C-alpha cells in the first residue's frame, strides 16, 4: 500500500496541506510523468492516433496535466477532479508554465461525473482508479469518453516506496514487510467501504472486458540516492506520517515506534537528518487502445 494524496474528507480537512503534499510528490517523481507521457506519445504516433484532446481524470494539483500539455503541444488538456482546491492549483501551475491557453479544468465527482465530460483522444488516470468502488465499471465509463481508437493510460501501485537502504538497522527485522501488510489491509478496508464496492480483477483482464486492447504494461521506477535534499526529505516524512495514520490500528507497536522515530525532526535517526535517507518509488503503467465493439 502506498500513501498518496487522492481522496476527500470533511470540512476541517487541510486541503492547502494536501495540495502542497501532492504537488511536492508529483514534482519529485516527475520522471514518472515524463516517461509515461513519452510512452503515450510513442504509442499514439506508432498507431497513427492524432491526439488533440486529453482528459486528466483525478488530476490532483496538475503536475501530470502540465506534463501532458508539454508532451502534446497541439493538444488541449482538461483536468477533471473533485477538489476545487486542486483545480485552482492546476490553473495557477498552467499559467505559470505558459500552458494556460491549452489547459482547462472541470469540477467533477468520480465516477458518476464521467459521462458529463466531453470525449477525448486520450485519457490519463494516475493513482485514482483504486478510489472507485467498481473499477471495472469505471473503465467502461472511460471507454465511453474516448473517440474511436483512443488511448487510456493508467498509473497504479508499483513496488512499495522505500526511504532507507536495505539492511538499515531499525530494530526487529522485517518491519517494512509487516508495515506493507498492514497497509494492504488498510487499503482493502478502504476499498470495501467505497460506494458500490466490488471485488476487482487484474487490470489487463478488466481493460479487455471494458473494450480495450492492452499495449503497454510495465513498472517505472524513480531512484533518488542519498543524501536527499530538503524537499525529498520532507516528502519522506509526509509519506511516513500518512502511513502512520493508515496503519495506526493495524500495525504492531514496535513497528509504529519505528515510524515515529523516522518522522521525529529532532531525532538523528529521523529522515530529516540521517545521511542514508533515499527514495525508491515505482508505478505500474498500463496503456490500452479502445477497440471497436
């Protein structure tokens, strides 16, 4: 399970903090976005698909939106998200990068709002599909929004993110494996509580059943070696703090204590100070083409 920045909460939710976290994460992992956007461009050129309109579903703060607009200079990109705060950041970021004329936004709740969106030549959905109770139905909804032969690109969980080298002494061995298991349990519980929740199949099967032909299925990895700069350290701390919130009632006390030490700014063993802090993160990229019914 990977903590990340999608999802909604109550009126007291710190949206400013979440926007900042999501933008920091996306910027530090920008190599994912560049590689994925490049893959989409390669596939579209190879298959003769003229990409003029792109939908970024669950856009978050717009780092991916702007990467797509940069990769496809002849296309307009619509960022669709359920958070006004995220969409305001999309607008500001696009204007700052000189992309404002080709980036638009739409406030939409997913998945119900999909059918309110105009059709597109390509759809990008990063770390959002697993927040929908019925992922198979959501893929069918994405299929309806595509022009004939259009492309969908999904980025979902890859390998667990790590912020320390293998073998770092954290006490009882196996702490990350146990925390991974606790996180997976949290994710299963989160998904079970979603509206219309159903058991999902694997993505290649669900894509095929939704009317897609799978073209790409691979894991992309980003490595930031030690010593991390301050921005990467802040991402590590925020990621671990979010993990602590997710697994607080599921993980063992000794393992929670490890997270507490790592997120303590005053502790030399914390990620804000220790010299061996690093970043290893990955995403699974799937690109598929809509096929004729």
